[in-house]
RNA sequence: GGAGGGAUGGCCGAGUGGACGAAGGCGGCUGUCUUGAAAACAGCUGUGGGUGUUAAAGCCCACCGGGGGUUCGAAUCCCUCUCCCUCCGCCA
């Protein structure tokens, strides 16, 4: 949510940001118009209320029955007028709120111009792509051959874009989850286990609603929303709270499954486990003071990169361009790992600074030490990392000529002695 | 799912139609006293919005779980929803 103050004082800031995102700027004037109407109305309503409060008090104190009756009659007529204006105001406020909630975050100056993901900027590339003296297989061949990936039964249970992990495959994913969580908790993140179904207001707070409802699963009977990322519950952990400055920054990590309809990308990338309706992810989330969010962003990005380094996966870091930048983000870095079998860079992490955008929606504030006024915190989120794509890279990059796959050493503590996955 | 009881400020807890943004206590902050601390005493101590200002003060409005209603006037009466507690049922 953008601060309404920006629309009053510097609406060009919003217009420029929208233009950079290649979006229509006309809603800016609608907001300004509605805001002016609202404030004019509010002042009239509050004036009448003040008058009413004063008169009611006088009635209570008055001893003269005639005077009382006269004043009560006056207040009855005032009440009618007040009621009309209040109704008008009650219609106007949600209208303004609804409109304001559709504005994406202001784009940071450093975000490169671009229409879509093809114009993202590669900031750095780390590690060497593995070399093979044979033709490396993509995971959709490798997985079934190893007996750890079963597409047919996934489809039988749930349809396209679902799969089953078998035996050591399931264990590998579990090992990756544990490895990532332990890495993050070792670097100052507190682990949280959260609900995977949440209320509408929780999905709204992090910015997925109201605009992106069609990418979410929703239970109509009880009005639950299935989380598309742990960012959603982690944002609302401190919803409606006023935090102490001394407690900041607060850093969380959480493992959750993620549920997405993927309507937008119907038909795209249906092969393999790269894009499914359900996938697992370890997420990082930070609440901090505004002046610290830049440093916390770099910290979080380093924490995501560390996972790639420890797994020995070649990766690159992209600065997302304006056209690819998410709704809540001011700026975002994506991390992509190289997968040798399918020959692709796979996005495994997205680290974003949302500044006070989510904090406003979720009403998360802090009180500076010794200060009276509260301020909104800044929040950051980042994947650390998304499981299926890490699985793809681990399998494809560590395959050998005989079809076996060598498990990275850092995962051995969780693999129950298995160091190589042998083909069936 | 059934029956009953609850929800008040950071916490505890009073308040059944006007003097209540809300007694009292605890906690916190400031001051006096003290070499310092403790104790004692005094004062202050919620959030959001509007207006105002260089900034502030001030003034006004709203908020006693959420929404709606009755009334000149609601923490207080009525309806409804949510959540919590107790008992029964069911269950990993």
C-alpha cells in the first residue's frame, strides 16, 4: 500500500513509477479526486459530530425539562443530516481504499528499464558449468530412470503438473529442506512453522490480494486461502503490532509448501518438475528499520547465495527490470542456478525489498527508542530456496555416465548413508 | 457438532444509559529526596485520522473483540459474526 500522502504531495512520483512498470497512470487522478472528496466530507461529518457531542452533554447536565425537550428535538434534525453524510463517507472510504490497494510499490531508481524478464540485468555469475564427456540427461528422463520420480501416478492422483517423489528422491528433498533451514537458523534466522491455509486479510497484507486472486487456491466453504509462498504467513506474523526498536531486525525462516494455480502460464513448461501447482520452499523474511533495509537486502541475498555455493551449483544473480518486478517489491534480485540436463538457468530465489509497502498493508510499526510516534518497518522476503528447481540442478549437474547421481557432500548428514543414487 | 460462560488500555481488573478514553492496581517513563541505589512522594504514560505549524502545542473526531441497530446520548440495551474458556460428542 502506498502512502496517501504521496498522492497529495508528489503524485508525479507515483505516475513515473507506474510508467516505468508500463502501467496506466489514470488511477492516480482518481485517487486524488476521491481523497479530496473524502477529506471534505470528513470535515463536515466531524464538525456535526462535535456539535452533537456538545449538545448531548448539555442535555445530560440540564435540569430544565423544557430546555431538554427543545435540544433533543434539535439534535434529532441534526441526526438526520449527519446520518446522510456518514453513509456517504462510509461508501467513499472503502472505494478509496480499494483503489489505493491496486497500486504496485514505487520502483527503486536502480531498477533497470525493461518490458519483461528478457531484459533483466545479469549482475554476476558464480561457479563453472559442469562439463560432461557424455550427453547429460534432463531430470524428466533421469528421475524416472533412477526410480525416484513418478509422473504417471502424480497425474493419476491430481492431474497434470503433479508428481510423486519416491524413496531416496523424497529423502533428498527432505535433506535439502533440513540443510537449508539449518543453514539459515545458523545465520540468525528464527524458524517458524506456520499455517498453510490463511484468512483473506492475511493474503491481502502481503499484496497477493486483491489483484492476483486467480493465481491462488481458495476454499469457498470456509473461506481459507492456500499460501502461494511462506512470505504470506510470515508477513502477517506481526500484523497489527507495534514492535520495539531494540528487537529489530527480526529474521525468520520457514519451510512451507506453496500452492499456485499457474493459470497465467497454462501450457508453458509442463515438462518435468520445474513448474507445478504444489511445490516446497524454504523462505526467509526480515522486519527491520527503514535505514537498515538496504543492508538487510544484501544480507539476505548472500544467505540465499550461500545455499547455492554449498551445494556447488553454478548460479547467476539478476537485477529484475521494471517489467518483471513484482507488485509489492521496490527492487528484486533473482538467483538462477544452472541445470545441465535441460540446459537452462532456473530461478530458485527471488529476494525483494518491499520497504514499507507490506508493512502498511499489514499495519506493522515500530517505535523508535525514546520516540513517541510510530513508524512503519521495512520488510524483505527471499526464497532460500525453492525445492523442485534445486532438485533439478542437483540431479542433472551431478549425474554420471552410468546414469547414477552423486549426492552433494553437505547433504550427507540427512541421507542415511546414501551417497550415490543408482539407476534401477 | 450440542449446551453454557466470557472478550475493557502494555498486563491485571472495575464499570448496566450522560460527569467514561474509561476507577484502582501492576509495569514503564520523568522529577523530588539520596554519594549512588532502593524505598517514599509527585507528575506523566494507548492507537489512528482531521485541522494547525518551519516544527510543535492546541483544537476536533473515532476506537472498550468485529459489524449492524435502538437513543438527543452506548463500554453499558438489542441483533449478528469471530475468537477464547468449561462440559458433552467426535477425532490424528
